[in-house]
């Protein structure tokens, strides 16, 4: 029995069709800002409700229907008791979907123990927001090449090898460019089943197989530095190669080919192919296949990967001295600020008094709300927050 499904995802999304402000203070703030900006907020809210009204009427509990019909469900005039009831209904829907995702995660965690260490390493991190870069079908096997750089994995590029396919079902054929949203892997008597919910276009893909294996690659440390500095396009191939670690192995991975790199000279020397550079393009030849890439669209250094991971943000985890944490946590120096919060995250019990003082002083804003949600939930689970802090951050913790 599957946990994730398009139906479960759509139910969750529909319960969030009409977000509303949670407190009187929120309403006062948004009304004041709208007035200062000359916006007719009441009319805008009416239009927002009208856009989703038809769908809302299909899913809302009957007790909320009158407030949809009279147009007040997302207005400041909505009775406070109704507002709190509606917000609680949304929170319960979110909690229900979180339980679905937790169950899918646990199934996946159990299933991968029967697979190779490489597959276990891939699924130890999230594939959410990764994209399909290439699909190749070979007999009863499928090669799925995944670009994870829009997601949450330290691995930059993953090759999933799905072997001995038994069945494959999808309402929309999987294709290059689709995004991984949610997924679940299960162990069966005959092997494994893998389900993925994709976006762009929306699809549910379920595949049964006897075996799965994986390979994965990382961006060189030099690439991450140049990317963060916005200097990739202006860096020549020769300048880039000079920054690579000569003791590492490297691969040339494009949307069409994966080749080990034999060496770097003036250009890239492939083990089982060749690259020829022209004025405005470069041509990659592997076997009988040839692929042309325009230089103004594809910089060759973007195709260079290694199998060694180097954390480009390791310096953010250098601890801040205890007597400097409070000042660092609210400083304008972003690196120092991140180091301070990471220090508190790893030492919550030891730094409980400092953590509570900082959280009491900080003002919750749209810019820091997500960050504070992550940290306060962690500190809450560690049991180090005072009652006053729990009350202040209850909306982020629940």
C-alpha cells in the first residue's frame, strides 16, 4: 500500500488554497501597510477568494461554507473563533500530509538497506526538487540521470540504474526536465517498487524492478566558489583547470554523455572519446555519436565533475566562542551570523540561556520566519525553550 500519491498531494494543496492571517496583530499590520501603499486590500481579498471559491466548496467542511458564500472567510471581519477553527483545519491537513511523508520516508529507509551502499548514500539525502536530465532505456533497464543542484543533496549528479524492470505505470510519460517532488521506495517479494510524484508536468510514476544501483558525482570545490562569486562565465577553461586538485579523478558529464576524463592539457582529454573546440562551439564525439554545444550557452567547465566531495561551506560550521555568540547571532555579518546559529544548533543544552535570550529579543519577520522555524523547532525538541519563548514562537513550532 502506497503512502504518497497524487490524490494525497492534491488534497494537501487544496487545503492551502486560501491562506489567511493568523492573528489580530497580523491583520492590523497588513491593513496599515495596504493603506500606506494606497491598496484596496478588501477588494483584493475578495478577488482571491473568488478565484478559488469553486474548489474550496468541494473540500471545505460544511461549517465554513457560509463564510465562503458571503465572502468573509479571508476578510478581517471573520469572527475570531471561525478564523482559529479554519487555521486549525489547515494545520491538521498539514500534519496529516506530514504523516504520509514520514511513512514514505520510513518505507524508503527500510527498503534501501537491501540495496548497494551507493543507493543507500543517494537516498540518505533528499531528491526533492532535483530534475531529470537524461533518460535512457536499454532492454529491461532504465538509466535515470538526475541533476540535484536545484535540490537538497550534496551530490550534484546522480545516475540511477533501474534493472530488470517488471512493470511501469505512469499517467504522464516521464521526461527530461521534470522535477522530483515526493517519492517512496518499497521492498517486495520480487524486488522493489519505486514511486515518484513529478512536477512540470504533474505525473505519478510507479516502477517495479528486481534491482537498483547508483553512481553519483560532485562539483569540484572550485566550481562552487566561482558560482557563489558569480564568476563562472568569465572564467576560462585553463584558469578553471588550474584550480582543480590534480590527484582527483574527473568526469565530463553533459546532457548527452558521461565520459571519464583522462587528462587536462590545453583542452579536455577523454578516455573514450574526444572534444574539439571551434570558435563558437565545441563538439564531443563518443563512439559513433557526436554532440555539438554552443559556447555561449554551454560553458565546458559546467560539465566537469569529480567523485570526491568537498564541502564549500565548511567554514560556516566553525564554532563561535560562547562569549561572542549573542552579538554574532544578530550581527550584519552573514557568515558570522550563520556560524553563531550553527553553534547554538549543535550545543542547545549548553547554550540554553543564551538561546532563550536571543529568541526573546529577535523580532519575527517575513525574511527570518523560515530560519527561525527551523531553529525553534529543533530547540523545542531538545526541550530547552522557556514557556515564554514557546508562547512567542508557537505558530512556528506547531
